[in-house]
C-alpha cells in the first residue's frame, strides 16, 4: 500500500494468529507455574487469544491497519484489567 505497492495487503491474519499463539503460550506457562493456576491472568490471556481468533477471518475483509489497531486495543484492555485486578490475585503469603 505504501508507495503504490500491494505486497502486504492480505497478511493481517498473521497478526491475529501470532497474537493468539502468543497468548495461548503465556497461558500455558502460567498454568504450569504455581501457585494459582486458574486465576485472572489465565482467563485474560485465553480470552484475548479467542478474540484474536474471532478477528482472524475478518482480517481478510478489513484493512490491515484496522486489524492492528483492534489487536492493540485488545492488548491495552488486557493490561488495564490486569493492573486493576493485580492486588486481588497475588500469591498468598508464606
């Protein structure tokens, strides 16, 4: 698109698949690490991965920049929720 070239017009799906893969991997690492396997972090990551997978088929019809902005919004929302609920899901004191 830049400079009249259309080399990268249909590659927004890569962002969706990459984000979903990353979030699933982080959730798997969190599940393998004690002390709280199924806390807010896991569900946030699985939810973000699911939303990215829902966006994947739409990425073929939407402009690539819009897909990137939607994914960035998902990640920003995840950070806001994680920071807001951080005190409630810390590890118990030993």
